[in-house]
């Protein structure tokens, strides 16, 4: 870089504008970094990363642990961080469940978002919130870098870092899995023992698979799941009972929506996180929300994952049910056309991009009258909408009835409608007939 700059100076083309921006083009060295905000779970990998940042960078580490509804105690992370030498004022633990569901999950479900036709994006949608919190803490503590524990093969490294740069364009990012020299799990464990990092007994051997979880879903990947031809063992599933073991009697619930978001179950109003928690329990009890998927990662490879999204699966069906009577055909079909693009933006880490925000504005506008109640039947892994009502319903029984209705609809008008739509088809048929002799 310096040689290139000298050449530019020698030939007189090092413009003032470029020269003034030169410091931003030079990467910070390890010695320049004084404080790092680490996304910290308290697990083995991030505990190793914490110590590695201290030893390799000599930096002061600030830890951020988010309660996203992963179903595990997060307070032990505080004790582990303290034991690793993190100052008490540099340990941040925050319950973000309500913010997660209200500001990320619900906006995504307004679009009926699924990636590659099946995946409800449970991991993808959590990453921008974690990135946002890390940047907030970096500003608060004066940190000059942020760090995460995502590997160099996965999507999460992209999601975290696109979020960081969108919110703080000049932040320095440390991705240990792309930097360190550890070649194996055993090398990581040796580092942990050398630095007296606690190793859970079940971590000493080969883990059967890796798990990521939050209030929306759990995802399991790797090890026993790497062969896509082999059925996932039952012990992989942690959020649902099997459909075969579900009750023989269906569970019927109602869900109320206001402006596209669910607000009540069986007439009881709930906060966003409380409502999703209740849907998760209902889904669990009825074996709903299992998905075995081979997906296309943003980085280019295919991966096999087993996902469980019990509450989200119910919510998706119910939301589409209330939209079916409150959205007109044009709006509904346009939403379905936009959704795959919207899903890819979230999957690929572009939550904070202008195009995602543009799509969100259109989606949110479509939800103005998506208000009413849906009745849903849950039975052995299946979700069925069996009723829907709305004060903004576009469904007119008098128009669709086979009996004589009060609304004037002249059946003869359909003839002209059909002929106009058939005009281009008739012209083409006549041309083809002439060409065929």
C-alpha cells in the first residue's frame, strides 16, 4: 500500500481528496486496537476467543451477551467473563426478547418470509440485532473494534459484519476464525486448558452436532447431520415432540391481528415475546415446525440443517389466513413476488440495506387493514386455518354465492371480459394457422 502511494506521489496524481482519506484505507494493526466488543455466549468457543483477544491483541475486552430466548441461562456468562479478567463495567448482559420479536421477527413475518420456499430465517433475523447492540456498546465504551465467533465457512460472518459496517462504517472487525492458527478442535481445547478456561465434560469429545437457538427457532448442523441422505436422529429435535407422539385430538386456537401483527391468542392480549412463547408451546405440543433442509449458503456452498420453528410456523399460516380476506389480489400477488427478494436480503445479511428498508415500507403499507381474527387447527404436525373474520374483509358473500344475491352482477358481462383477454391468443392462433398452411 505504501509503495503504491509513493508511486502515485512520484507521478503527481495523488489527489488532495484521496490523500485526505488515506488514513481510512490503512488497516489498524493489532497494537492499535485498545478495546474490543465481543459477542459472547459464555460457551467454549467465545471463551477461547475472549482469551485469544487478550493474548494476541493485548486489548481490553468488553463482552455482550444477549438473551434472545435461547432457552439457556445467560447469567453464568457474567461469572465466566469475570473469571477471564473482564472488568465488571465491561460486561453487558441484556434481555432483548421483546425488541427481537417486535422489531425484527414481526416485520419479517408481515412479508410471509421464507427462504428457498421453506426456511423461516430464525438464525438470520437475530444477527442484525446482535450487531446493532455491539455497535451501541462500542460507542458507549469507546471501543475501536468488534468481534464475533462465526466461522469462515458460514453465513453468520457476513451477517454480523455487514451489520457492523452499515451502522459504523469505520469500525474495525476481528474475526478470529479467519485469523488464528488453530487447525483442529483439539488445538482449541489445548489452548483452553493452557489458559485454564473451563471445559464442560461433554465438550471434551466430538460433539454430535452444533446448535443455535433463539425465541423464534433452533437450528442444528454438522456431525451426525452432515450426510443429507441420512435421516436426522430424534434426539436432534429439542423444540418439538414428534408428530406421531402428538395428541390424537386437535388443538383449536384463535389469533387476533392488528395491522399485520398478532396481538392476542384465544382473546388474551400479549406482548410480542410472550405471544411467540405461547405459540412455541402450542407448536411443541402438537409436533409442529420441523424442517430438514439442504440450503444454499451465501458464501457458495450447500449445507444441511435441521430447524424447528414451532411458533413461527403457526404464525405464518395464521397471517396468510387473515391476509386472504383483507388484501386485494394485486397487493397480495405483488407481496408474493417481492417476498423471495426480501428473504434473500435477510438471509444474506442485508437487514440494514436501503433496499430492504424500501421493501419493508411497501410491505408495511400493505398491512394497514390486515386486522381481524383467525381460527387455527393444530394437529400432528399440521397447521390449518379453519376460519377468518375481519372488519376490513373484502370477501362479499353476495358476490360469490351461487344463489341470487343482492349485489348486481350481470353474468353476461363476463363474455366481453373473456373476449378481451382472449384477443391476443386468438390473433396468435390465426397467425399460426396461416403459417401452417
